[in-house]
C-alpha cells in the first residue's frame, strides 16, 4: 500500500507542479495587464469570477479527497491527478489576446513565487510526508493569487530602486537635449490616433520621435527615452495615459512638455476615477504643466474640456460639432468611399485650408484638426501639412476601413470603445449604402456606474444605424438588448452569441458582397 501511495502521490505532485507553472504564468499575465498594481489585480480577481472558477473549485474537491481519512490516499491522489491534469490541458489550450510578455520584472516576480512555493512544498513534505506535499501543491493552485501578490509586495523595494535608476537615466537624456520640443497628448479617447497623425505631419519637416504603441505610462515614456529617442531629434511626442489622479503629472514632471493636446474628457475609466470631475482634473494636469511661453490645444467638442479655463499658458481651442468659442473649426465634412474632405478655418489662416484624408469618421477629423493646429504653430507650411495628411494611413483597429476580396467593407473600430467613439462609428456605418449594415460588438467597458446606461443608449443607436446586430458575450448583453428592444430593428436581425468565433461563423451565413461590417470594441482578457 505504501508503494501505491508513493507512486500515485509522486505522479500527482509532478502533474500539480506542472499545472502550477501554467497557473502562475496566467496570474502573472493578468497582473501585467493590470499594470503590476496589486489593488487593481485584486479588484479584477474579485469581480471577474476567477475566485470561484471551475478549476479552483475542482482543486478544492481534489484536496478534500486527500484530506478525508476513510478514503485511501492513493485513491484520492488518483482522483486529484485526473482533475489537475484536466485543468492543465484546459489552461494550455486557452488563447489570450494579450499573452504574457516575459519582461525582466515578470521573471523576478515569477522567481519569488517559485521560491515561496518551494519553501511551502518542502516544509509540508518534511513535516507530513508525500501526502502533505501533495496537499500543499493543491492548496497553492487554489490560492495562487496570494502568492502572486506576496511576491509582488516582496519585490516592491527592488522595483522602486530599479525604476528610480531608469527614471534618472531618462531625465539625464532629456536634460542633455535642451532644444527638444516635447508635445504631450492626453484625453479619454483619441490620443493614440492623434499621436500617430501628428508624428506623420511633423516628420515632413522635423526629426520626430513618438512613444510607440501604447507606451503611455511613466515607465513606458522612460523606456522610449532610453531606447528610441535619438540625439538629433527635434520633436518628441509623448502620449500620456492615466488610470488615477496624478498619473499625467508624474509624466509631465519627467518630460516637461512645452506644448500639449487634450483630445477629450469623457466617461472612460470611471471604475478607477469614480467621477468625471476626477477625469477632467487628471487630463488637465497636462495643461497645468505647460509653461507660459508654450501652448495647449483643447477639444471644445467635449463640454468638460470647453468649460475648463486655462490661465497659465496659451489655450487654442478647436471644434467640429461645437464650433462656438473655438479658434479653429473643421467644417464642410464630406465622406466618400475614398476617404474624407473637410475645410479648416481659424486664426492665422489667410484663407480656408481644404484637406483630404483616407480616414473616415468625425473622431478622425477632430484628431487631424488638433494635429494640424500644432503643425501650424510650429511653423509648417500649409502645403506640407496638406501633403502629409493625404499620406496618413489608418491606425489599426481605430475606425479603419478595408474591403475584402468577397466585396464586403470592414470598418475596424475594435480598440477600446467609448460612448463618443461608438456613436461616431455607428454614424459612419449608417452612411454605408447599399447593402446590409452589420455591427459585431460586446459593448463598452470601464464606465463605472454609467456602464448599463451607456450600453443601453448604445443599443438604441445601433437600432437606428444598423440592419443586423450581433452582440458578443454576456458582459453587456442585457443592457444592449434593452436598448435594441425599443428600436425599429426586427428581432430576427438581432443575434446574441457567446464568443467572437461564434460571431464570425454567424457572419459567414449573413454577409454578402456590398455589405458593411463594423467591429466595435474587443474586450481584453481581464473582462473575460
């Protein structure tokens, strides 16, 4: 009997350790997606259903079989081995939209997690034998988030010291380039697109570097300065993101921008900001950091931007849908399958500037207008600006259009949907004729107490603009369906599916040449 116990116990321990490796990697991935912040990770863990997922429950069952006295240990170990093996296979087969990136920080946290796990497992084995070791590994599978948070806390002083070193290096590099023009860009939405557009326009005349991808945190900016900024650069465009008050000020204290753009203040990330007033204060940390001889470009189309006075620097206001009080206005906007034409009027322009772009949507017109204003303020000619805008390519997943070989037009707006952006995307979809207008969406997230209301309104607007609606997942389904129910869209053209794969399969049976499909938002792993 002892032989059976040793054999089954050893196999269970080996399989459980392999499972623990995969579980640790998934925990680290979610911590990384939550910016390595324990409080944000724990909020996700508590609200996502992860604390009671099927894998954790089954591991509790396996642990119970090992601990019940009248069940032979080898029998409990055999049952536990099957359960753990099934969980291991399930986790290995699972696909993620943002897989774990094995950065040095991740490796350090992982090493400490395994150190804690080894200490716990060896101690349990020494005191309670093979049964104790097996129970310890199963318990760690259940409470792995606690090991993750503990390891992250243990390493906090180390990470602070490392970050301080990188911060000082970046500050030294920036101090060595006193003539560098630094332009900050922030906003609830539109900042990444505006960054790309401004970079393309300014690159026509200046040596320009921008923060790549979504490098919009302090550490992302530090990494850009250390790895991408060139000694001969004349302009540095810094995207500034924020999840809580003080985030943008922290970036500004490092880079000291001489100009800035605030694209929007809206109901994004209200789960962490709590109120729209907190969002406004945080976004305007950029404006507050601009010196008196600089300037900040403000989007008056958003009431929480238009209503906020700026007294410390020159404020240049622009608008598309709300031209009142704006220094620059985009008007005569015309959309065609080839793109958009619009006219810019404003201070310093002898005559209206007519611009054509491959981009579509009012949000893109607005973002381009902000970039054009900065280019004008930096002395670029209208001819260079017009040429550069004409060359701008659509930013992936941000209201970009393409046509499939089957003759179906795809509008890809799958990145980080929000109330204003989703309305604009639907307005573009409504103009796509002839053919059916199809939307595939899981709705909008991170809107706090406004989540249900915003998605219900989103559903009402879908009913006005689309011919077919495919709602993905359960996260916002009830709210969107409630909005759809009051519209004119027939019930037969409203579909609810569980996954994007299901939506794609359904689309193949619905779409045909001449139709237009809008992909509006794609929920990240943390909302699955």
